[in-house]
C-alpha cells in the first residue's frame, strides 16, 4: 500500500532527520562509488529529475557538477530542507511518485533505490515514461538479492532464501529485493528497453557486521566491483530508454 505524504514526513523525521544509522558511512561510500557510472550516463543531459531527496548526497553532487536538478519527493519537510541548503540551484516538486505529472519532460530520471520501496514497480515505470523525452533515459539502482553476503547467509542458515527481507530491509521500507533478471523483467514488462547494466560493491557481510571495517576497506570493496561478476555485488543498475 502506497505511503501518504504524512507518512513520508514521519519517515523523514524518524530516519533522515536523525543520525540513527550506525552504518551510514558504509551506505554513503556505496552511493559515492556509483557516481562515475551515473554521471557518465548523464553526459549530454540538460534536464534531470531526481526521485527522492533521501540524505541529499546525489543532489549535492548534481549541483556540484553544474546541474540544476528537479527533486521529486512526497515529504515536504525533506524538500524544505533541500531548498534551505541549495536555494535556487534546484527545483522541487512535492508529490507522490505515482501521482506526479511534470511541467516539462526530462532528459534523464534518476531512480536510485526507489523500486524496492514501491507497491507496483512496473506501473510506476510505465508512468515514468511520460516524464522523459523521446531520447531520454532512466537510471535505476536497487539492492541485489544475489549479493555474496545474501548467498552466504542462506548457506549458513541465517535466512531461508535470497530474497528474504532482513531487519535493515524492513527498517528502511523495502518491499522486495531484486536480481538482475527480475529487475530486467520489470523494466522490459513496462515497455522500456535495457541499454546497459552494472554492479556495485562487494558486500561480504551484513552492514551490522561491517561496522568495524575501515573507510579504506569499504572503498576498496567498492573499487573492486568492475573485476567481479555483477550478480555477486550488493547493488545493481540498469540504464533504460523508451
């Protein structure tokens, strides 16, 4: 069932506005590592829509690299926070993803860590096609159920199957965990075409067991990604077009 704007504000207050995540440094480094792939695919794009403000990492990087993104979020408190930081360097749109109707079409939509949260991803992907130009693209990143750490957890009997939602999944509101195959199926079922795929972060253990890892080790576990099969990595990405 889709979250209301009021529920999204509550999540923003309890999660985003409070520094309660001990593993934030791990999640941040994983997000930072995706920048090269994302911004390589943003070359030539003038208008960018970012789905969800979150911690603001992508918004900060977009502004830093000369973009003026439109940030779409159902939480007005997060958008107020974003406007306070970036002012007229960004545009904001306060709406639920499923109900959003843009005033303009975009060259690119950033859909990072969104599809694992929503009720019916295929329907949202169909709806998102109205947001992009005829030559526009959608950049998607989601967690990967075939990640090495999930495979180890199943072998050790710590979870029954690869797509079992763990405590952290539930904390952040995940409804599903994708594989490259199932993500690709949702993308193609929506009528989009897959142009490229990627994998990020060799996650060896759950975040809760990696809290003692040094920043240097977490960075190295990201940097080794291109040398490994995508399906073993913690996060997966797809570039999609009409």
